[in-house]
C-alpha cells in the first residue's frame, strides 16, 4: 500500500476539480492534486463517486477538510489499495473515508 503522509503545513497548494470521463458529458471524476512545499512534489489522484460517497459530497467536503487541516496544523494521509481501486483519506480531524479512486501520479 502506497501512502502520502504529511503535515498540512507542508502543503503549498492543492487543486480539486471535476473532469469529464468521456465525451458524453454525463460522467465525471474529481482530480485532486496536492503540492508540497519542501520539494514541490505533486501527488495526483482520481476520485469517483460511488454508493458510499457521491461526487458532489466528495467535492464539497474534501476542500473544507483540507482547509481545516491547514488552519489547524493537522495531517493529511492518503493511502491506496490498488487491487480494489480504493483510496483511504484521513484529513485533519475528520473520520477516514474510503473512496473509489486511484493515484495517477507523483512528480517534482
């Protein structure tokens, strides 16, 4: 299991936005990018809505959780279970969320 584990104070910036999955305009994913201060590493993830969490729920809550973690000097942890295409997000003081998703990259 690969993992991003950092203090939120190490986050330089993040982006969370919808992108279409296909050309129909009906299906979307969220792309989460977390840019770290130390070495400008960028961790990128695709997140998908499912029966546990809708895309709308993820979109509205993840930004707030990251902002709260930054304000409260919390932690951001994202681990992946690639065989099942799950991500486990533990952001700040919020409960861990299991979401359908995948890491799409890590770059400097």
